[in-house]
C-alpha cells in the first residue's frame, strides 16, 4: 500500500500532496515538513530509499523518492510494495506529466495541481497501484480531456476569454525551470 | 429568473479561478495569510451562488488551499453539491475535493450513498471511474455496506477500465465491511484470470494485500498463482505474486520446493532488477533450507552490492541481512564487501551495513571492527547515526554472552570511552553493560571498579549534560559498582567524597538514590578500614563528612532519595555516637550489605510461584467505606504509617458511630501536631525543615572547580587502543615465532588461525543467574498477545461454502410487495448457480485427470507421502463425518443441478494437496483422502440400521430413490429457498443416520427409516438381533479397540481399517501409535520416508471415557487369502500421578470377505453371469447355523460379508458380490431342515473357498 504521495520543491513548498489515510491538515503539513527535512539533506548520488519518518508510518514504512531539478517526488509505502517498482512508478508518473504538460516544469504543477491529481488518479487508486502502462494512462487522460472540452463548449467561452485576457497580464509564463531530459523508457531498470 | 441567472453567471466570470488564486498568493508573499483569508471570504460568497459551475470553481480553489494546510471541512456540504453535478468536469472537481478532505468522521458522507450509486451505474465510464477513485479515499463502513453490491456488479462490467477500478476498490470495501469478503471472493478469484492485464494485475494486487495479513486463508490459491507466475510477463504482476509467495511459503513447506525451479529460472533470466530482488527475497523467506538457492542469492546479492547504483547496494544489503539470520556462514564470506560499505558516504547504506556487522564479528576482528566504529562515531554527524553506531558496538560485543570478547579490560575501556559521546540516548544501555560485566566477570572487577571510581571523580562532566541526554545514567552503574565492590577500591574515602559532592543533586532521582545507598556501603568500608588501622582521625573525618554532606540528600525533592538519606543519616549519627564511646562497629555496618549479589534471570520474577492461599485481588482489609475519603483526604495526602494503622483499627468502631464535625476538626488538629513532630513528613514549608536539619553549611562546602581544556574528555582513562595494539603485537609475535618453525608447523598454523576458537579468552563470564527453584529459563511463555488488528476481521475461511445468510446487502425498497425482492434474489442466485455449475464442471475434469494420474503413479509407489499438515493416513471420525455429509449433499445436488459448495471445498483441498505433492513423482496423493468419499458411499448404500427390509430391499430402494428425486426436481423449480431447506433437512437426516450408525445399537422400527421402506412394504418384518460390523480387535483394562474394514471399488489395492479406540479409564490417553507387522501381501501404509517398522501416529488424544475413530490404510497384493496380522498399539496413560507407557498387542484378522464390495446386480444380469461360463470355479459347503431363521441368516451374510440379495424364493436365495479387484462371486443359499447349503461360483477359487469358510464361521459361531 502507498500511504502518501508528496511533491514539493527544493524549498519544501508543497506542490501536490495526496494522503491515502486521513490526517488532519496540520499533521499533513508537519509530515510534509518532516519529509522535506529528511529528503533535502541527502545528496543526489545516494540511494533513494530512507527509513525513519516518525509521523508517517513506522518501521514497516519507507520513503521512496526521486529528485528532478526543482522537485522532489516522494512516495511513502509499506513493505508490500517493491522498492524498485515504486521508483519506476515515480518515473512513469513524471513521464506522464511530461507528456500531458508538454515539457513539464514546476510552474505547471503550481498552476494546475488539479490536473496533476487527475493524472495521478489514473496511476494510483486508494493507495494501490492501478495502472503502470503509460499508453493506457495517456489514452484515459486524453479521453477525459476531450469530455472536458465538450462540456466546456460554448458555456465556458466567456470564462475562457476572460482568462485569456488575464493571462496576457502576466509577464510571460516562464518555462525556464525545465526538467532534465528524461531517460527514455528503454533505459528503465524494469 | 433565467435572465438573472445569466447575469449572475456573467458577473461570476470575473471571479478568480484557481490560477488566479495561485498567482495572487505568489504575489502576496509578505502577507500570504491575510490574502488567503480574503480569498476564503470570496469563496464563501461564491459557494452561496446557485450556479454549480461557480460552486465548482470555489471548491477547486478550496482544494488547493487544503494542500496549503487550511481546513476546508466546513465546505463539506458544498463539495457534495458539486459532486452531484451531471457534468463530468464539475463532478470531478467535487470528487477530488472530497477525496482530499473527507474521512470517516465526515457526517455528510451518509448523504452521498445514493448519489455515488447513481454515478457508479452511470453510462459514462469516466463518471463511474471518478466516483470509484473518490470513493476509494473516503469509503466508510456504511458506504461499504450499502455499495458493496453495486461495486460487485461493476466487477463484471464489460469495460476493463471499470472492472479494474472496481476490483481494486474491493480491498477498501473489505477493510470497512469484512462481511463482504466471503461473498465477493469467488468473483475476485475469477478476475485473477481476466483477459485484461490491468484487471488481472488489480486482482493480484488486492489478493496480495489480503494475503499479507492472513496468508493461510489464501493457500488454496497457490496453484492458480503458480500458473500466473509461470505464464505472466507483466513484471508488476510477477513482483506481487512473488511477494505473495513469500508470505505463503512459510506456511506450506512443499510450496517452497515447488517454487525453487521457477524462481531460480527467473533469477537467472530476468533483466529487471526489481523482479530479481523480489525473487531473492522470496527464496530467503520461503526456502531458507535450500542451500544451493541461497548460495545463488548470495552471489546475486554480491553483484547488487557491488553495483554503482546506490539503490541496488542498499537493497542488496537489506536482503543480505535477512540471509544472515539463517545462513551466517554464507554472508560471512562477503565480509570484505560489507566492511567496505561501512565507509560509504550514504548513511542509509552505512546503517544497513551496520546491521550486517552483527554476523561479521569474530574473536579475532572484534577489536578492529569496534575501533573502526569508534572512529566513525567521532566523525559522524547527526545523533541518529551516532546512536545507532553506539548501540551496534554494544550489541556486537555483548552478543551471545560476550562470546567474542577476549579481553574484558578492553571492553570496559570501550564502555568508558563511549560515555564521552555527546548527546547519546543510550546511557542506560552503557550502564547496564557496565553492571553486567562487573557482576559477571569476576576477574575484571578490580579494573572495572578503578575505572568507575575515575568516572565518579569526574562525574561533573557527565552530570553537566544530564539535562540534554541520558549519559548520566552511567553514573548509576558507576556508583553501584563502586559501592558494591568497595573492597576493590584503592581509596574509598576519596570516592566517598566524590559521591558526596553537592553537584550530585542535579542528577535524576533514581541515580541519586543509588548514590545514597552506596554512600553507606562506602562509609562502612572506610569505617572498618580506619578501625582496623586504628586511625581515629580518619574516622572522625569521615563521620564529619557524612553528617555534613548527607543533609543535601535529605532535602531532595525525590521521595526515594529523601527516605534513604534520612535513614542513613540517622544510622551515621548512631554510629558516630557508638564510635565516640570507643565501640568497634565497622563489621556491623558491613554486615548490612553482606552477601554476594547474583544477576537475576530476566524471567525469574514471573517464575516465582504464587504462595498457596495468596489472592492478590482480595482485599487485605475491609475496603474503606466511602466516608473515610473525607477524613483521610484534605491536605495530607501522604499519611504516615501509624496513621494508616489507626484508620484501619478504627474500622470496626466507625461502623458504630458517626464522627461529628467537631470530632473531625479535633482529629485534624491532632494529625497536624503529629505531622509536625514526624520527621518523615514532607511538609509544604521547606524552610522549616532545612532549619531542623541544620544544613546551613551547604553553601560553605568548598567546591573544587576543575579547569578542563577539553571539557568532555575524562582524564585518566586508559585508551582502549592499547589493547588493540597489544593484541596485534601478540599476533605478530605469534606469527613470527611460528614462521621460524618448520614447514609442517606452518601448515598447521594456517589451520589454527582459521579457527578462531584458539584465541584465549582472558576472563570467564559467569552465566549464573538467579531463578526460583524448579523454574527454567527456557519455559515457553508466549502469552497470547491479543492484538486488536483490524485485519483480524478479514481472517475468514474462504474455502468454506457460502452460507445462506452470507449475501451482500441488496438495496430494497421498503414498501414494495414481497415478491419483487424475491425476484431479484432469484436472479442473483441463478447467476451464481450458473457460475458454479461451470466451476463444477471444471472441477470434475480436474478430478478425472487426477484420478488418471493417480493410477499411473500407483504402480510407481505404494508408500505414501505423509506431510506434517498434509493428509494424514488416519482420518478421525469427525472428519469423516463431515465428508460423508458433504457426500450426501452432493448426491442430492447433482441431481438437482444446483450448487455444490461442499464438494468444491473438498475438491479444492484435494486439488492443492495434489498440486503440491504432484512434484514428487514418487508419491501418490493421499489415497485415503481420495477414497474417502467413495468409502462413504458404500457406507451409505449399506444402510446403517439393519432391518430385514433394508438389507433385502436395497435394490428397490435405489429404484425408489429415483422416484423420489422426480418430485424433488419439480419442487426445486418452485424456488431456491425450498430447495435449500430440503438440503438442510437432508443433512440433518444424514447426521442422524450417521450418528446411529456409529452407535450401532440395535434395530429400530422400520418406520423410522427412509420412505423407500414404507413404499415397499415387504411382508417380512422380522426382528433381527443387534448387529455391528465392528469386531473386537483387542482389549485391556484401559483400552478397547474395535475395528471394521472398508474398501472402495475404485482402489483395488487398498483396504482401510477403521479402528474405534475406546478409553475405559478416567485418564487421558495420548501418543497412541499403531503398528502392524507387515506381511508379504498386506502392508500398512505409513507415509513417505518411514520405514516399514515405524508406527503410525494416531492423530488424537483420548479423553477420559471417550472414544474416537482412526483409519489406517493397508496396501494389498492379492485378495484371495484371508490375512492375520500381529500388531501393537503403544500409548501413554496420563494420570494425576504421572504418565505411564503401555502397549496393547492385537491380531488383525482380514477375512476374504473384507475384500468384497457390495455391488448391485439385476436378476437377469445375475442369470446371464451364471450362464456365461465366466465363473469356472465352484465350491459348496453345508452347515447348521445357530440362528435358524432364514431371513436372519441372509441379513447376517449381507451385512457382514458384503453380499447383496438378488432374489429370494421361499427358503432359498441368491446372493452376489464383487471383490475390489473385480472378481464376481455368486452364491445360492438354501435352507433345508435347519441346515444351510451354500453353493458358490466365482472366477477365483481361493477367494471362494475363503468366503465359504467365512460364512461357516459367521453362522455357526455363537454371537
């Protein structure tokens, strides 16, 4: 079982948090903070597993994480999950994000956290791995996007117009914080 | 109205959306909280709008705020509103928000049941999908119960996307609503073989999660998983399955054997590291005894550890530590690698390597390794890793009773050095090690005491840090050791001074109290020494010191310290008084602490027997009446001993009178006065007390401040390094010495250094531990710790057939006619029926295959495989009973084409047994078990209670049964409920029959028997004498054994002896072992691996005056000879005085008739057979039966000799039977003038003559 999936940046700002077990909001924040402290002090060339989160889990639980440029992706899992498997799952998750957002960067996650959630829902459900095949995941997401567009249709046209105007105000969406080139699937150890 | 709406919408277009919110927050970095508060106000406004699009926008923003740590539960109702939207986009926002913030206690969740149900049944798969995803996060027990059925329906959806999600969510449903597990399990199992890999993977996932908690219930799925494992290519699925197997294999050793091959193949072939790693893990967990596989794993792990990928290194070490537990030798070979990992820059890896160190140390390298760890400890940052290092140092040194410590001086030095470690949490651990070593290694005491004295001298260093860490615990040990072994102290007086320093008072109470206690010990020592040496000055000095310094402890806030200090202070005063008079008192003080203290075994306290008559729950005195609260209560909550006694003595008086208010007041006054005069009273006013004890000098005590340049270094410590050097010197010296000697010696030296035992241990560790008499350490005392595990509820037997009441709750309308839910139900059961039928057919196929295989195997071996938890050769009666029950039910159900779960069950168990034992070519799968139902069939047709009708009319009975079934079929069409009832009735009936059969008492009136009898109504209703097929085997005062033979036509080489053991004593009989001397023809089947001399264990204990039935299978070669075998039964009588071993010899007689199977034959077939000439052998005999009633004679023959009546005309009859090997036997019996003529025909002459002998002995013997 996966107990929680956390995404935060190099400064510990949460970018997405998903708990598969209920915690009060303040505890959630504490967990995020604690996890950040555990993870952030580790070098990039050490292993991606660590034990010893006190708030979440216990001896049976492990934190498995990957660090991409400015973001940490942390999965808190128990011993029924395969460590390397979860690492690959994180990779699949990030690659899916990359496909959906076209060169994903931290800003995408900042402004579209809801979409990130929808994508994650196609991978993991209720703490259990639902799908690991990326093409299947992408088809499902695309179909849902299509539905979204259909529904939006004319009704949402004014809203879109307004948001377009609003968008113009921002200096420009800076996409400088790019993820490094992701290794192709062929290189995956899986 | 509509216009207004549109207007509202247009206005709302300018509302912030999520992106605006995020942007806003980013732009208000300084006053984020304020900005968010404003936004929340806006959101509240938006939520008041009717338009769902606006609401959804608001909820979407709330979800974001939730991530930032804001509580949004106040909007729960609005979230539900958004969830109820018909638009997918809006609905999705609602469900997302709900999944983030709803939980068990969200009360609005109960409003959602119908909405979610609607979504689940939506045409749009994404509506249902989003609902399932959301539900998986916030499902409650109520939702689970109400929606279980809907989710079950989705499991069979035509869309794989929904099936997948539905399967996965079932796990959550089971957790919340455990009753759903059994009804849903068959469908879940089906999904394991779903066409869609995603669904399959989901099902595997769910079952793995379930099995992780209660593996034994899923053992029967092993063959299916095995198949999946060998066929699947999906690594995710494979990993899960392999993980599952690692949970299952410890329960079933045979499974491990079966897995070896595929697992090794995978290990060799796979390129996926994750899969390789899981395979290795499963091998370690499941087949730790298979050395070759373990070796392979260790090899592969070494490759992992050597990999540059830190992750693989980490996992390799992790798995290695698991191997360490079972195969320490294999791991030790890679010591170099593991030690190397200790230097890794990655802390996780170092920690894992530390775990492994435990198994790496030896006498030779312990010092070296510890030295290395000490260096690490100096360098280490972060207290966690340092603590870990410290505890590992202690662990590896102290393991298995200091097995590897050769020099305890070194070890004590290490311990003392460890006290320098800043901020460690393991002070207690070090302290207990110090105590342990000082007490148990006598030779080291002198040294230890010296070291401890130094520690005490420098206690300020340790005490200073007491606030921050637990290292001051060490002082506890130091004080105790110095006090207890004060005879080893070089300068007790200076140690005493050190212990009396005022700084001590900042130590925790429990340490101070040890100080105080040991101060007295030291004091005694000093006094005595001074007396012996006649140093009066010293005496006075010490007394002065004591009476000056002790009061600092008397005023301690800790009760224990205070009490001890008071006591000792008084003692010192008294002693000094005596000393002034010139008395010698040193010896007397020492007597206070005379005697050796031995370590107490950890379990000793629990082993002390409770003295007779001691009931700790009983009140010692009458429980105080409630009114006494008032009196004792109030300001004084520590009442003195005398006060206590008073209250209890008053007890009886108090009953007679009620104290008035004045009296109470008076008493209170009196108590106050008493308190004032009682020195042991802790008063609120401390000033008074300090005055009393005159401790005003406290501040005058000169405190020597030590100027330390290196604050944490304890001066005067012997560095542990010198021992290491010493050791290595010795080593090199040894080596050089040996090097000089001849080649022969060199070779020997090589050997010697290999074995580490020759390193001399310098000190002996005493292992004496105090235990109460008669108690043993090894006594098992695994008190059943009942854990309140939520998974307990999911621990249900999944192989059992579903009961009638086990159904998923189906939603029903309350005010509908009764008929409609019934219809619904019918539909449901019909579906399952169909399904079951299919399953059954599959099963049948399997069974057939199995039987074929069995026949093949049969020739190969006659020995049986007897596994621990596998099929035993003996079946208890109880077991058999259920089986026969199942069998009958099957018969009914086969004709009715309805479900037959019991058969399924037995099949299943047989399946897995078969599957598991199938790998061993030499074993046949438990023939006893297989033949069991068949045997019972025989039992059944041969009806349990004998009446003449019954015996003679068996054929008609069969016919009648067919008739009987016809109306039954009609009935079944009317409703499944009725059918079930019938089933139950049938079961009951059968139980009844079975019961009577077991008793084998006598005849009952025919009317009590089945309908067939009344239908038939043959005129011959003659009373028969009681008959039992059980014959006496042996009997003595304690035990009586009767037996019966049973055969099955399917197994021509086997006969089963069912023995009833009857305990005739009032004691328990246990360890019954049954053994028979095999003959050439007949051999007891004993199970694989047992020689033909071994006895077969009877798998039960006989309770006093009870009986139980065990079955023993014999393999036979030829059925034509009667057999007599000698055997013995050994058993243990367990009576109050003890147990005695006894044996009982018996002779087992197997007449030819025991090989006959009652076989029906129609009269025309019978005639044909006689005419065909297939029966060339003839035989006849003439005898005078004891019982001259012809029907009786026939009944007896049919019952005891397994014949069947074909035709009866007046006083002649023809009988038929068949041997298990298929030899037909025909008999013509005629009664003429009291004598009986029997003519027989058969294809086997020996069999026939044997049978005729049987008939003779049966009918002529007095019964």
